[in-house]
C-alpha cells in the first residue's frame, strides 16, 4: 500500500530569502513611485503609503529572520556551526550573477533600442518584461516554484503594456506595466516570509 504524501511546514528558510525579499521590495517600491505620477493625489498618496508600509514590513521581517537565524546558529555546537550562520555559504553563485548580467544588458540595451525607434513610452513595459522573465531563471537556480508564478505575473504585465500601445492606449501603460508590477513584487516579497511547505511522506496510521 502506497504511503500517503502530505505537505508539512518547512522551518528552514530558502537560501537568500531575506536579501532577495529586500531587493524585490525595493524594486517594487521604485516601480510604484515612479510610474504612479500620473495618478490623482487621492489615489497616488494611499498607494504610496501601502507600498511604503509593505517595504518597511519586509525590512522588519528580514531583521527578525536574521536575528532568529543567529540565535539558532549560536545554539549549535561549535563544530557544526557554519560561518555566518548560513549552511553551504552564499546562495548567490555564478549562475545567479550570470542571470543578473544578462538582465542588465537586456534592460539597458532594450530601452535604448526602443527609445531609438521612437517608442520611449514602452520602456516601462520592456523593464517589466525583462524583470519578469528573469524570475523563471531564478526559479531554477533557487528551486523556488513561487518565482515561476511571480515571473508569469510580471511578464504578463509587461506584455500587456505592448498590447496597450498597439491598441493606441499610451497612458495606461505606466499603471499596468509599472504600478501593478511593483505591487506584485512587493506582495511576493512579503509572501516570502510566510511559512513554506514541503512534501514529506506520512507514516501509516
């Protein structure tokens, strides 16, 4: 008889969770603040408050996580503790920096080409598209399925900007490709601190 498989909470955070969440949150805040300038103050101000509060929460949750990891590491025997309290060293290896390098080239090169073609309004849509697609690569590097979801969402917002331009709607591009992408980044950065679940077999009753 097959052993039932049930999800159980994973107590060990994903490698680089804190710094990754802070980077995503910072970019999300930038996306929202820069691309919301066309909104009326009664809409933009609460939006910035929400984004700023989310970023602050991300920073505070990161600090709490660092503190808990340090306490856990100090409780281990000296011969089993890893430098910095992080087993296995830094999660940001060669593959990660390769993806970041390709992303930077694609961002700046693409924006320059798009602007040269006379479509500077599509710059934010291109940024969202590149940022979104790079999460698919990060999902493989960090083995985090949630990055596939985030990548799909932000990439879709980027493509939507190109579709809006093709339909002759320029003003909504910054909202769809910029503000919504920023909110998605902030939401997923906060979600990184939710208890992760892994699949493990459950013994027979």
